C-alpha cells in the first residue's frame, strides 16, 4: 500500500500569484515559507479562494498552491467557490494524510474548513488576523467556534473576540518577521517619518498628513514618505496640497515588500496612525529596521523598546516632535517575534492534537 504523505492544508482568501507578487499578504507569505523551513518533511498545500483571479495549480517556493479564482464575486458565485473548495479538500483528503486545516481569518475559508474538518474528524484552527474580530462577523454565528479552535494574532484580539463574541481564543500566535530579509548595514536615516499600509479610512493617513503639517512649523525641511495604494489616494494627495505639505510628503504607491523594508531602514520614525490593528506586521518590521515606532495600537500586553503608544493625535504630535528633536535617538533593531518560532508554535498545535 502506497504511503500517504503528511499534509497541512492552509485555506486563505488570497495568496501570491507568483514569486514576484511580494506585495500580496507579506506576513502570510513569510509565515508559509518559515513553515516549510522548520518542517521540511511536511507537505504544505495552500488553497486560495478569491485571489489570484484565475484557476490553477502552481508551485510557489516549493509549496503547492491551488487557486480557485473566485475573483471576489458575490452571491451565487461565492457558493460555487465554496463548493469547489469542498471538492478540492475531498480530493486532498484521499490523496494525502491530512494532519489538519488552518484558515487565515475567521471568514469564508474558516466556514468551509471547519465544516469539512468536522465531517472528516480533522483538527481545524482559525487564525484571527484583525478585522475578523470586530463586531458583525456573521461567520462567528455560522461556525460557533470553541476557544480551543481559535488562534488570535495578538493579546488585543483575544480581548476583542471575548468582548464581541463571548468566546476566548485559547492560543495567541503573533505575526513574525524574517530577519534574513533585512540588510543590517548602517543606513543614513534621511527620511524623518515613514508610513506604510493600505490607503483606506481605517488606516487614518489623514492623521499622518495632519502630523506632518504640525511638524513643518518646527521643521520646515521635514521629509515624509507614504507607501501603499488604495481608494483614499486622491483624497490624501488633495489633503496634502490643501495643508501645504505636498512637497514634504512623497506618495510612493505600492512597492515590493523588500523596498518597503529598505525605506524603514532609512527612516527615523515609523508612524502608524491606524485606528484598529490586529497586530500590524509593519510595527515589528519597523522596530527590527531600527526605526522608532509611534502608533495608537498596542497589539501585545508586553512593552517593547522604541514602540511609543499614544492615545490621540495631539499626543502623537508631541511624541513625534520630542523624538525628532532628540539628540540621542537610538536606532538599534528590536526583535519582537522571529518567524521561525511562530512557525514552530503553529505546527505544534497540529502535531500535538
């Protein structure tokens, strides 16, 4: 009888379409690569529901990716995507010895994954990664998950889920960083303030622009950079012009992940004005890049050096000016969570289950 290969199936709404697609979910990419590195004998298959916008099976850094290509179409199309996912899981369950399923976010992937796992007596975990912990997530009602089936990305998300859904995630596995992606040579920090993320209302880049406007009164030559793309781009560029800071802020658009990391290493401060964040991989990347980090969000209960948490825009402005005027600004790297440890913590749930 043919030996069936031990396999972990990861379900995700999206995944890179090829190796060059580094801007697609960088934290999840880094995690899957690390999982492969720490478990070389384990077969990892990623089943992606909506993105890429084509149906195919392809190799990504030695990991098999099965793309359904749902294209985020609604209603009947979404049901068809779920049916396709179910049939693929059935096939994989016959071909391999599945050690379990891991769903990124508590959403449609977790809905299909939890049902399939229950029917086939397989372990299934949902990794809560941010906005899925907010109020109004219908999938909580549909799945009715137990605490032991939930992995929260941060201590903050544990409290958020408990408050909103009266269930406490039993596991906390934060986002990790791959230290090998960083060039640790000495960098000239000519960028005063850097921001990176999707240009959407939740990320509050208008607060970033207001902060640069405030700082320009004290530092006329201030240099700021915003990386990212999104529906707010035109509105933010207009706001920068209105505030008279369009020459002080460079909008870089969407950049490859490595370029964003290089910009972090050239920045004195990483400013993260987001109103809500499950963890924010950019926080740990910026800290390891040696930048001082200022944010409204505090993902973990533990305090980290160089991470300054503020409560409002006024506090943010005062903290920024104090840091930029400081003669002793320290740019030593601060490591929150190495990705290899994150991958080991995750796989232990399946190996021990």
